[in-house]
C-alpha cells in the first residue's frame, strides 16, 4: 500500500496494490488489481471480480469449483485477470469494473457505470455498459499530461505545489506544470 493511501471501512481487498495517495470509500470489493497514484475510488465500487462463463453447463468460477467441488482446473480464471487502474483516476460510487480491464491515467468512471472494456486515458465513461462521454481535455493536453506524468513527482513537491495541481486546466497552468516537472526531473527534456 502506497504512502498516504487509505482503504475505507468494510472493504474486501484481495491481491491489490494501491498507489501513493490513493483511497477507497466504504463497502467496496477490489480483487486482483493494480491501482496507481492519487486515485479516488468511491463507495460501493466493485473492481476485478471473476468472470462467469455462461457457455459452460455450470457457471461456477474456478474458485468455487475448488471450494465446493474440490476440483482445480488449469485455466484462465479470476486469479490471473489483473485489473489495472492508472494514475489520477476517479471512480464514482457504485461503479463496477470487470476483471482484466485497464483504466487509463486521468480517466473518470461515472457513478453506477459498468465497465466491460478498457478505458482510454483522460476519458469520461458513463452508463451500463460504460461508453465514452467525452475526454476531460483536448487531445493535445491529454498527450502532454501523459508525457509529463506529474503523479510521479515526490509527494513533498506535490504538497508544495498543491495549488497548481488543484487549478483548472488552461495553457498557463499547463506551462507551469511543464516547468515544475522539468525542475524536479533535473532539467531533462520533459
């Protein structure tokens, strides 16, 4: 679990890594997931459960075949379907994200959305099944943010520049962010 991260009350967490400064609300179930830095996960969220194959005669997952019927199968099941949540992702209350899904950096998953396929970086998805509503920013800004990766800066740097991170995106803010990242990465071209 990353520094300054927090898991809300009454969560079920299994085989999960939670990045720096990320948190979950209450009553969430998260399995087999890698969650990036500074993610905001609402309450009653389900991430990464097993898949039930409706084409099989019985619809148990491999976990339940082992637990109830004492049988193990060498197949793809919930243990290997890692769900990857990028950095600076907001997942609204009651959202469901299927196992094996990748949510890109900066994405927003609306409350109650059912995510059945990968979500592009900085996309806002809503509905059941989830569909892209729009991008948070123009593609040029998205590309720049993905290049800058501000979420990889040390926490003390972000703390000292919290006003910038909290600012509404615009050209001036983007330029200040470029300068900040450049200064703290040794002046390397960012």
